[in-house]
C-alpha cells in the first residue's frame, strides 16, 4: 500500500494503488497513466528507459534526475520531461512525492 503523503487530497489517496516498483496511486486516463507517486528518503532508481513519454511535477521534497550523466535537482512545482527510450536514473535524498504522466506513444498529439 502506498504511503499516504498528507498533501495528496483524500480523493487521490483513495485511488487504486499502482502495481509497480514504487508507491503510487493510479488514475485511469485515456492514452496516459497518471500516477501520484511517493518515494522514501534514500530511494535510488537505476538507469532505465520507458517506451512512454514521461512528464512529471514534484509536489513535495526533491527529485534528483540524472540524464546523460547530468544531475538536475527538481523541487516542488518544477516539471520534467523524458522522451520515449531516454535513459535516465533518479535519486531521492528526502521523502518526495510527484505526479507523473506516462503518455503512450500510440496516442501522440
């Protein structure tokens, strides 16, 4: 069960859990997965790719996003975008939450 960051409204915390390698609540959306994700301090995500275009916004804490060996620190209100197939890694030095949008390539606009 995802940890329940208090800043996510109760309606979001009542969404079904995401069945993946991190804690998130999943909102069904056409052509896109919307995840309300939370990461405990000390979480590290090894380099990987997605077949989706991923956009996200940090809502609490800080995301250290590593793309092409370059680290970017993103705090609350800051957005990122990753192209399909783009290799990236992440680190969370403090407890962090974000809203992630995973757009499927077959629904490009």
